[in-house]
């Protein structure tokens, strides 16, 4: 790291030019030749996956994307003015076909027409054109509205201006921390270049690993948070070294040898945690995990190569363009040290109170349900929601949760199966069975009495599979695919937890050389995760403060959201744990008892960890301004988790628990000590990951 820092500082012009040219080239190619998104979570060996393979093979009209045109007419939909012209407009659109006749509700005032596409995904431009046409045709007692995944994606796209708000939030925190416009700008520049190149690379990787639409926004959020944090640690250490009398070259070397090592560990931890998602054995989740890891990797590389070069240009002027009354060079916080003393005087009370808060927040997670968002969960101002509302009123809540029953020819008498399904409580209507054009397969469609987001719908599907439908008949369609995916996630989630926790324990053991502290860190992170899940469940599923935070209605948690919150939080929390514990260990090795070491360690790391966590919280919280419900859930969960981890865990649970454990904190069996790598004692500026944050007291271990 010292050699890398020296090279980047001395050859700063070459490094900056190479980064500018390389980033421009990668982003030009990546964004221009980006792979299309893949949002199909069905497939695999699930029941719905086998059904989809039969549909793809034998029913051409079931391939590709689909839409529904909803009609509401006070005088009756069959003679609704403008309907024929709108259907003609659909038929004239390349790749779209009107399938079947107008289906009218019992009162004749509501109807719908199915529309199929030759493509796997209707383009945003095509969907927006249909939305505009429906708006233009509505009026005079007639309302037209399109519904479907492509319509919802056009009206509520992933991302948007929220990334800009996240950058502004990071700017504010950095400005308060550094008090200098120049010092603030360097972390932002390196972070944004790392994110840009990372996003371009994942666009290209999409040709090998197709990823869902939410992948770029998830990767950008993680990249923005960690990228700015990593640069924050390095710039902080650089300013401290200058303050201690080092010249710019030596200060850059010191910063990278200390904070740079922390960044390498931090980035590697997040990457390892994200790749733990591979144990879920879901192709699209694998793609998102790899994509997010690539973005984190690029922000880490920019922090340890581009940033040292930029520091070479800044030199001693790092604190120029100062803002009065903002920023401090020293990192020690007497307030944090006094707070640690308060926790240590009443450790049992503090531990019980902190644990009670976390467990109370986590309690709602016991009732968490998983699903995917659809038109019923969309903002009420969208056309997709209006179409859902019209058809739910006219045909019942289950119209948007069709179950497609399919079988290969000769495997079952589908007419008898249809009769049995029709007689099942919870089923509203069943269509007559029909045979595929090649005569090799049959299908019929059943509509539940409840909607996609209702807990009764997956219960009905499980009952049909277990007790009604014979072998050889498969239940498919988007609704069944959502249920199967949620079931697969629930069954594989323990493996994800075991792998991520296990890997993190190994890394922590090697770094802090304490079984107790490593286990404590894992337990604390699990507690933060469960609390975040509980808050998500209370807000999104129970509806507590949901409207205030932008959630239009109570709904289950989007299936992929808790999956990504867990490894991301585990990686970030482990980073903060190491920054704090390594400084505490340094003080302990220098001769302080556990109580004094905890107080000193907290005082040296509290300010910069708080700044890093504040950036994370604000970046994630700005996503609440987005329109997409799943992304809002993701932002809310991560913001809550990081906030709790940086406050209740770091400021209450850790100091109080370490006070109670005393010397037992540092327990390490002899046989394990011989297996773990050892580190020779060096000055704090050269060894401790937290030295980048914590100051210059030497370790005498």
C-alpha cells in the first residue's frame, strides 16, 4: 500500500489521465451497449417453472409480454365510444396483438381486452405511447386504462432523481465534517467515478448474467454510500498526517498505509457478504449480487489509486475554501468518551434498555410476508393502479392473480381437474380447458377470490397443489411464480445467514483475535438486521406511518428486499465494528484496562464513524422520494439498519456489554491462536484499521 501510494502521488498526472480516459471509454461502451433487464423470477425446478416451460413450448400466445386494456363506461362497455379506435391503435403498433374479445362484467359497465406482445418486454416508449393514447381517448363517461408490468415500469421507473438527492446529502455531511469545499469534493469525485465505471461494467456483464431492473439502483446506492465513506476515511487520515507535520507525499503514504488498508478490508467484506447471495441459487439474484460487488470493487479501486493522485494535486491546500465554523481536524471526541463512562457506570441497565429497544423493533418481523409489487401496490396516481381499481370493482379482487393450470397431453383429464378446482373454496371462476395448437398440451385459468397481495392467495395455491391437483398438472403464471419465488427464498434464507455470518466470523477472528468479540459482532449485526426487518414490516405491511413515508397501501415486503438488506448490512456493520474494536484493542494492548480502552476507543472513532453512517443513512433515506415501492422499501430498511447500528449498537450495546464481560472480551483458545495469523506490533499509524480514524497513539502490544 505504501508503494502504491507513493507511485500514485509521484505519477499523479499519469494516474489521473489514465482514469479519465479509462472511465470515459468504459462508460461509453457500457451505457451504449447495455444488456436489457430480465425481470422473470419464474423458472427453475419449481411448479410454476415447469408450467412456464410447457406454455413456452406449446402455447405461442402465452409467450412474450402482455397488457390489459381496462374499460369503464357508464352506458355500457360494449358500445363504448373510442374503444374500436383504441384497439385499432394497439393493433397497428408493431409487435402487439389484440387477443380475444372484450370481456364484460356482470353489470356491463366494466370490461377488459387482453393484449399480447411478440417481445419478452414491451419497450418503455411503446408503453408510454399507449398510456398517452388511453388518456386521449377517455372522456364523456368512458375511461380507458392500460395495466401490465411494462406500463407500471414506464410510469414508475427505477431510480430517477433520488441519486442526485443522495449526492447532495453526502455533500452536506462531508462539508460539516471537513469544513472545506476542496476536502468535500475529493471523496465525491472518486466515489462518482467508481460508481459510473461500476454501473457501466454491470451493463456489459448483463449480456452474460441477465439482471433485473432494480440492479442499477441497488448498485448505485451501495456504491455511493461505501465509495464516499471509503474516501472519507482516507482524506481524514491524510489531513491528520498533515496536521502532525508530515509533507504531502508522506501524508499520502501514511493515509493509504492505514486508512487504505481499512478500505481494502471494508470493500472485501462487503463483496464477500454480497456474494453470499449465491447460495440462494437464483439466477437473477446471482446477477444482482455480482453487479453490486463489481460496483463496490470499483469504488474501492478508485479510493486507493485515483484519490492518492488527487491528494497529490491538493497538497497542503486540502483545507482551502473553508466554510467558517465547520470541520475539525482532530478526531477525538470527549463527548463520546464521557458517554462511554455513563454506559459503563450502569452497564446492565444500558444493556437491557438497548436490547429491549432492538427486540421491540424486531418483533413485527415475526409476521413478515414476502411477495412482489404489482399494480395494486402502485402509486394511486398511476394509470396501472387505476386499471387495477376498475377491474377489481368489476370482476373481483382476484382478477389480477390468475392461476394457469397446464399439463402435457395424456397426463390428466383437465376437464375433471377444472371441475375440482372450481369447487374449491377461494376460487371465483374457472375458464374452460383448451388444447394447444399442436395438440400436445392443455390449459385452463382459475381466478382466486382474493388478490395477489392477500395472504389467502398463496394459501389457496398451496392447498390446490397439495390436495386438489394431480401429478402432471402444474400451476403457473406470474402469481404462482411470485409465490414459488417467495417460498424458495424462505427455504434458502438460513443458508444465506449461515454463510455470511460464518465468513464474517472468520475474518473478524483473524483481525481482532477474540472469539467473544467476533461472536458479539455477529449477534449485534443480526439484531440490527432483525430490527430493520421489524420496522419494514410495521411500516409497509401493517401500514404504520406508511402514507407519511410514501407507501400508498399496506402490502407484503418485496421478496428481494430483505435478501439484499442482510448481506449489505452485515458487510457495512462489520466494517464499523472493526474500526471501533481495533482501536479498543490497540488501547488494551498498550496497557489500558478494558473500561479505559473502550472509552478511549469510542472517543477516537465516534466522530468519523458517525459521519460515515450519516452519509449512508441520508443516501438510503433519499430513496423514499422515489416512486418505485420496492426501492423505497430497500432504502427504508437499510437507512433504519445503519441508523440503529451506529447509535443503539455502537453507543449503547457495545460499551455496556464489553464492560460486563471485562477481561473475557479477549478470550482466545491457544489452539485457535496458533491457527490464526499474527501481527507484529507497530505504531498505530501503520497497523490498526482504525488508525485512519483514530489518531496517533502507539501500540505497545
